[in-house]
């Protein structure tokens, strides 16, 4: 199965130079610019033009409409499967998606580090094959430039959870500077952030074969 992974497009999806075909297109959150229903409608129209048979979308911290008006948001997204602490099986592969990230300022889908996030990661089924989260685990594609220094800002509880799973792939984004592919044991980890730290959609989609 070929997974085509993007993330953090911030309503700039039409400026992505080239999106390879594949079995499943995965968007790991922050698909929206202003976080509005109109943003979702535009995203949905664009998704409808892509050839991938299956498309999966999760929310990120900029995707306010999915948190504030979930029913309307879900109704607007007709050209993809939306996952929020939920899963789907495609051709025998079990996917699970979750939007949560550790609290930083005041954005959507954020929870305090520790018990609150720990409870969300406990929801991930043990038999998950492909995990999609908006944020990275601690120490993997999570180094953010905070102006005065770089810091690993990923979630330690998420790292702890994935270490107990036998994942084929873990797809995330959120930290634009962490774009790239990583390997931990037998698990492929992908920070698929499309936008750079300057919010320019220059990073190519990452293709993962599982």
C-alpha cells in the first residue's frame, strides 16, 4: 500500500507543486488557514480533484471549525474520511487518527502535558497499523525554533505509547522545521509538514510504502 503524506498546508494546498498518486492520501492536520467552514469547503473541493481512492484527514491546532462546529465541519468534508480519536480499516490496514497536541498558547485541540494527553493516547488500539497524529512524539521531528533557542517540543506520553505498539508507520506534522522521514526500530515516522517555517508550501509530499 502506498501512502502519500502531507500536513500543515494552511489553506495553501493549491500551491503544492506535485502530489504523487497512491492508495491513500493522508493529511495530518492544519489543513486550514483561518480555521473556517469556508476553508473546509475549499479544501474539500480540492480533495475532490485528486486521484487517490482513499483520503484521510485529521485536524490540527489551526483547524478551529472542526472543534467549534464539528457537525457542520464534518458535513463540509465529503471527499475524505475524517478521524478524531477514531479509526478506519482500508484494505486490511488499520488507521487511527488524533488531533491533540500539548498546550502552547491558545489554539485548537490542545491539552496539558501529562494525564490529559496520556488518556488520549490510551485510546489508540493496540492493533493499529498506521497512526496519524497532528503532533510529533518527543525527540522525533519535533525540534522547533522558538526564536532564542531550538527545543524538542513533542509529547513524551505519545512517545511512550508508540513504543508499546507495532506500528508500520506514524504520520504527523505540526513542527514545520521537523519535516522529513525517521526510523525507530521497524516503525517509519514521517513529519509531513508541507509548509516550511516561513509558511511556504515547499516541502514535497512524502510517500511511504507499507
